[in-house]
């Protein structure tokens, strides 16, 4: 099914109960729906085991609009962090968002992460954790735009292993992106925009979460030193399990209905 939501929508409310049954919902460890106020923002409504704490990251930079989370400045992060996610390779991430132009270095591949599972591993930064799983807005050296499912830093698993070519700046409805991996190296990604569905799968050499990694967490929102114009994150979710491509498609159907249930078109 397609998603038919016009840009500029406003919320009547954010549901406190998700009525539909999610795919592998007992493995869902985070579900966030972002409203126009902090109290109206559901920062963890996961049907599975709750992960705590869930916190605002850089809350001074938060901008809450008509059912979206963004940033007060185009070069500052705004996100939620859900600390204590399961440290395992079998995992799935989902994000619904819109985004405009991203700053890029000509001739260099540029990644802007809008949803990530990552952990702290001193003295390296989260970007350098080989066990990280991310949905990224990626621009190649020629300036072509992709949405990619990234495993780690790109050193062990090439950055375009599981990617779809899509110019996110052209979207006039929310973009749904969902990616999954398993411990055998399987990757699956689906990006859905309106009635268009783009998919990719890959089999790569698995890269373990490095020993010594701590504070494993979900990050939903901008996680990049490259600014994004008009980033809007409407919802995010995480599962501590691998989902087959067919299950990803089924879950995207459910998420579309969930969003429609608490958003009204203007």
C-alpha cells in the first residue's frame, strides 16, 4: 500500500496506544512518534521490552513542529537516545523523515545518518564503531544521492553494499526507510515514498560489535558533522531481530497506517 500524506500536515494528537500489531513486536525495543510538544512526543511506546532511559539529545536544539523532530539550527543535532539496546548483530531500524540539501565535499562520499544503532568504544567516536548499523543519506563522489543501510565504518563493509538510488530532496511525502541485518551478513533495505518502493539486499562478511563497546543505543535524528536543511523525523523504531524483506514490507504497511491514524492532512 502507498502512503498519501501531504507535506505541512498537523497533528490532532499523538496516540499513546499503538493499536496495530507490529511485525515481531516482542522484539521491538523502541518506537518513537514525535509530536508538536515534548509531552505529546511518544519517546518509547515499544510493544516489546522497554529500554530505558530514553532521553532527548541536545534538547536545547530541539524544534518540534507538526509531528516532527528537527533542530534549531541546520548544523546542530536534535535527537532521542535510547540507551541499553541489545548488543547483537541481528537488528532492524526504521525511520520516517524528510530532508533537504546536505552539505557535501565535492569528490568525496558523504554520509548523513538519520537513524543509528551504535555504541561508545573509547577512544574512538561512535562513527568509527565497526558494529554500528545506520540508515544514511549518502552522496557519492559524483553528487548522486542514495539512501544506504550502512554496517560499520565502510572499511570492512563497503558503504554501497545495500543502497537504493534516490534523491531525498524531491520527496513531497514522508520517506519511510527500514533496514535489517543478521549475524550471517545478510542485509535488507526498503525505502518507500508514496506509491514507490525501492529495495536492496546484500550478503556481506559480518563484522562483530567490537569488544569493549558500551552504552549501546538508538540515535534517531541528525548524527553527522554535515548539516541538513529542513530535516524532519516523524517516527523511529528498532527491533532486536532480523526481518526478512517481506516482513520489512509488511511492517512499512503497518507504520503507514499508524502515522495516518494520528496525522490529518491540511
